[in-house]
């Protein structure tokens, strides 16, 4: 258990220590005359200024086996605290040679994870840095009160973590510190209309947070941030005229939180990078079942320029008529209403209906084909997403009506397949949701059968559409997961032949390679998480289990106790595990490995399931495991932990 640091005690102790440091540095050549170091117990009284630091602390009964030694390199001097096994636990240093401690460093498993820093030599901490396994945050405490006021480095994942922590602890100042500011937007040269809208969205964060918490069942004082979930960030180029610099944006990020063993999703929303710091543009909203807020696609920055301009009273975008401007202005208000926490079904239904009316009116008034296309896709995507997440199941019927309308008036329009594909997906998810409510035993199978038929008909009718490759990939995955390798292979082969340049086509190439992997050498090379290159050829002579995994998939965690036991029992006998980590957020990987004692080597490349290693073998589910023998040949391309146990157990032992 960590204890709160007493500043009064620490200042007094620090001054005593610094006299010892000066004496020790002067007399280091003469050990007999050097002043004695502080005791281990005294050093353990120091803890990080910031609360959420995981660092190693020995038990009081272990203090006698630890030791404190003088640490001096050039003008840097201080004390290093060593643990029972000789690992570094703490370092307390004077880095500028003025006789005062100015850095307090904390370690976990011998690796530095955090340091407090005094940069102005007034014996008060004014900076905090998380390092290595601890992450990448760098915060500035301007008034030296123990709270971070501004951030110098903050990743998107860590920004979401800070926001959740601030909300559940009622720390309004901490929450505001991760919200976008007028100075941030000015530095980016953001369009004035968009800047005004973003500032409106991010203002009064503490008040908005309290309103959210008052109605939320999944965010409580016991809630802890678990992980960050988002697709790849989007780059908005300067020539889009939204800013004078390129903008890097997460369109709709989500945080997964845990409260007393139960997990829930929180919509973080649109995030933007300012320098090395990611900021939120809205207060996070929990996604809570049927009565939860709707997850909207695209925030303020991803809206068409003319809509954002009008919403903030700015100039209209190129080609937008006053009538369209008015409609789009009202549309933005509708979108804000849809993101309110705990909106009931009736309210969501009314807002979605009004949203559809507004977009249909805007489509009729649009003056260019590009405007009409953009607005229509926005209408379609809204219905499809709302139906799939269950907040507006009527969206599937709305899409069906749109499909019939477009088939009648413009059957050759590219919007016809666009609507049809999303209607098929919406109907599938709505059907599954209905079957869960009705608890009909045969209903899910019927829903899936209709879905497969719909995809096959879509491919037959719209083979040249942009979505046909994704439809083929869905069918291939379905066949493979249903243990019908022959049918899956046929779909993968068709994808490779007809859609070779699409991502789906590339994934199909990898899937075919994986399906034909048994009895062949495994070719796998990539960057190691800790640097360097890991090449499977260097492991010849060992039996190797290759595990494609991600901390974002709970099922992967279920295998970890057995994997650790296997590794401990069989590594001395020539067994190795190689992980292929598919996490999107690299900063979260090392803390996860340390937490779960995953000591085997890890390959890592950005991109999650779309990174080159996953694409190279068309990985479709996690965990995916390959068992490779000592000759480097794949014994099983789809093994399980239990099968590996059997394979590694001598037959004689198994028969006893």
C-alpha cells in the first residue's frame, strides 16, 4: 500500500540528506570518513506526487535485505536504493551540483517508471514525468501544489485515461487540463467557425461532467480506466481550409472502463493533437445500453466545412446556398442532442427522424453532385450506425426505404450499392438484437442465414462497387470460422483474383497463406517491442508457439495463466513463445506485459489487425496461435493452449 507523502517531513529529511550528499560526494574517495547514508526506511517515506504510479516497494520486513548507496556521476550525486535482488528501487539526485535534491526517481522491476522534478531549485516539485513501463506523460505543475496544470507530452490513450480519472474523482481542474483551449486552436490556425464550436463543446467541462455522472450507472467513484479503443487517426490537410496547419484527429475514440469487475464503454469522441499533446473536444459520455447516448460518426472537425461555418455563425462554405446553410445549422444542433447522455428511446427516435428530414431537405437544395453525395452518405451512415449500436433500430427500415427510392429514381447511381450494403448490415445487427430480446432459440440462425444470402446477392448485383470486397471478406471469414475451409478458400481466392489491390484482397492473400501453412516453414520477421529484429529463423532448434494477441481482447487474457505455466515448465527444455502484439496503443503494451508477467519476446508494429504481420497471414480472430517445431516447420496453424500442452508432454508421461 502506498502512503501519502508529507511535504513537511520530506523538506526536513531532504535538507538532512543533502548535507549527507555533499559530505558523501566530497569524501567518496575515503569511505571511512564518508557520512552514513539514509536508512531504507527513510527512503521509503518518499512517494510520487502523482497518484497513479505503479512502482516497486519492498515490505518492511525486507528492508534489512535492501541497501542505500551513494550514486555519483560527474556533477550528479545522490542516493540509489537497491532492492532484495539488487534491482534499483529509487534514486534521489542532485543533478546540478548545488547541494539540493532536484529529482526523485521511482522504479518498477528495475526500470524507471516515474520521476518528480524540481527545475527552479526551490525544493518543490514542479514537473512530473512517466517513463518506460509507466507511459509517456509529461506534466507541468505551475503553482507547485501537486496538481498538473498543463501537459507537455500526452498521448491520446493517456488523455482519455486522465479524463476518466478526473471525472470519477470530481477533479474539474484536471478534466479542463485535457480539454482543448482557445490558445490551442489559435496555435493550429483553426477556422474561426469551427474553433467557436469546439470551444462551446469543451467549455464548462466540470459542470458537464457532473451532469453525466449524476445519470450514469457505469461511471462511479470506483471506476478505473482500462484501455483506449480507436481506429487510425485521420489527417485533415491544410488545403481543406479548416486550419493553417495539417490537423491530426481521432474521429470517435472510445475508452473501456472497469467498475468492480464490470466493463463498460465511454465515448471520448473527437480528439485533436496540439504539438505533442492530445486534447479532448467534448466531455466523455458513457454508452449505456438502450437508454444510452448514440455513438455518432464524425465530430465537429470531420463535418463538411459549410456545416461547421454555419453552426458558429461564420461564412458559408463554397457553393452552399442560404437555405442549405440554415438546414445544416439546425442539423448540428440535432447532432449535439443525439450525444446527450442517457437520452431515452423516444427522444432519440424523434431526433433521428428530424435529422433525416433536415438532410433530405439539404440534399434536394444542394447545388452540386459532390454536395448531394456527401449529404446522402451522411444520412445513410447515421441510420446504419444508430441501428447497429441499438439506439435506433428503426434505422434499418429507413435504409430500406431509401434503397427503394434510389432504385426507382436513379438505379445506376453509386449510392444504390452504398445504401444496400449498409442496409444489409443494419438488418443483421437489428435481427440479432431482437432475437436476444425474444430469446427465440432458432432466430439467430435464421438472421445469419438471411445475412449471408443478402451479402451473396449484393456481390452478384454490385460486383464493381467499393463495398463488394468487404462483403466477400465477411463471407470468407464466416466460412472459415464455421470450419468450412474449402468454402472459405474459394472466397479468398475470388478476392485475390477480383480485388487484388484492396485491403480485403491483401488480407485474403495472407489468409490463403495461413490456411496452407501446415507442414511448411514459418516466415516471420519484424521489429521487437524492445528494439532490434526478431526472426523466426534464429529460433531453429526450439519448439516455438507464435501467439497473435491483443490486450484489447479479453479472451487473450484468459490464456495467460496456462501460457505462463507452459513457458516456465518447458523453456529450459528448448521451448519458446513469441508474441505478436496487435494493440493499437504501443504505450500500454509494456505495463500490460509487466502486470501479467509475460516475459517472452514480443513483435510489434503499429496498425493492429491491419499491421503487416497480421495482414501477412490474414489473421481474423484473436488469439491465433501457430505451433512450430525445431526445424522451423508449422505443426499446427490453428492450435490451442491445451493442444500445445499435449504436444509438449512426452508420450510416456502422458500414458502414466
